[in-house]
């Protein structure tokens, strides 16, 4: 009988060097794959965001079709109603918003009104009354409407109350003017610890003085470039595009808040020069 076949079982194991080599290879692979996966996840969120923005843009155009061509009001002061809904003491009634007939989606987490890269809990609630606790019933939107230009007398800005309310067909360079875009606002002067709130207003880099005679720097612009230093926007002609700061400095570097190019034209208020009144014209 040949007993050599039944020699003692000697199982081979990893040496320390081999184990370290395997760990090193895994670490290298992770270093390569993780950033790629993070970018892919971010890109997926941006795609969802663009879809949301597109739907808001369609609601804007549909409102015009049903309202003699006029643009959506940003805010109706007499009823405290906004494009996204109506504020009540016990929450927000989204069915009263001006876009509701054309985009019947609730104001809630992961809705069409929320950018997936800025989820509920990552910002203070714009719609919440002072002293109220954070609850989803106070969710508004993380997208801002360019009501400063598109509905001046219904924008909530005192200096604009006498500005004409434009019709969509009269807006020149419709492919340049933003309707909705990613937004956020920072109320903190300390850059290292931004105090960010959601805002449903797309405010320009310069705002008109209270007497309407000059433009002044806006200390709180609201365009948020949260998609890898990019923001998503829909324009008056209905097309969507990813936009960048275009060389402008962020007002809030950590929160990625600023403006496209740092100028009102062409994306925010393209005809801003015509808005300024002389003292003589203002008194008449």
C-alpha cells in the first residue's frame, strides 16, 4: 500500500508580505473607484434635478398660456400666496400655489420641488414661522424663481412695485433669461459656518435702490452651484442648461452661492439699464 498519498495536510497561508500586497492593491482600487462612484452618484442627482427644473419651466409656460401670456407671480401680498403655495399658521397649502394647476406635486421630501443634492434637513426652512419646530409641513422649494425680473410688481420688492408686469412673448433674448434655477441663501457673515436657508427666489447680483435711481450690490444673491460647482436652470424659451459662475467669485464659498458672471445681464435682468430712473422722472 502506497502511503505517500496520505501525507500530512499542510495548508498554504498568506505570508505577511502577501497580505500587505493584497491590502495595498485593494486600497489602490478603492482610491480609483470611490471618486468615480461619487461622481456618478452626483451626476445622477444632477439629472434628476434637471428633470425637476424642466417640469417647473413647463408649468411657467402653461401658466402664461392660460393667463393672457403673463408670467407667474412670485408673491401675492394680499393673500400671502407664492408660486409654490400659500402660508398658513399650521403649515403650507401647496394646492394654492400658482404652479399647482400645472404641476400637481406635493411640497415634501424628494418631490419635484426639491433638488436631490439639497435634501430636507440640509438647510433651514424658509417657510417656517419664527419659533416653530422643523417639520416637513414647512417645506417650500430649493429652486428659485426669477420673479425679480419676470413679475416685478408681484415680486415682494418695494422698489419694483411700479415696474410693468411682462408677458412671455415680449421678453427679448428668451434663451438667455433664467426662469428657475438651483438656489440657497446664506445669512451668516462667518464663511466657515454658513447659516443656509432654502429660498424659492432667484435674486440677481445687483438690486435696484429703494428710490429706483441706481443699482447696488446684492449682499445675498441666491444662485447655488451645488452640482460640482455648477447649477441647473431652465430658461424662458423652455430649454434647460447647466450653468457655472463664469469667473464670478462666490459670495459664500463653502455653500457655493453666488451668481452667473456676477452681472445682471443677460441671465437675471437683461434690460437693467432701462430700469434706472432719474430724480426728475421719479418725481413725476
